[in-house]
C-alpha cells in the first residue's frame, strides 16, 4: 500500500524526490503518513481538499483485502 500511495503522490507533484510515506501500524489500523515538499502541498490537498479526499478514497478501496482499516494523513 505504501508503494501505491507513493506512485499516486509522485504523479501529482513537481518534485517527486521529496515524496515520502511512513507506515504506522497499530493493532487496530494502519496509517500512511504522506509527506511532500512544501511547495507541492497544495497540489496534493487540492481545492477544498478534493484531491486529498480522492487519494484517501482510492487507497481505502485498494486496501479492501487488508484486515485493518487504512488511513492516509498528509503531513
């Protein structure tokens, strides 16, 4: 799931080298913390958070086979 989120984020930003995803797994869920360059933050969030919501929806749909819920945080 980490690689999938990195692929999505790198295709959206101008500086794909600064895209990092940290995985934090607890016994109840998995959180993917997405970090991008400061100047690319707006591109990942989008107007009124539409792009961020779409990213979360796609990742949630792709993680249906995982037994824990997956959340995406944009840092």
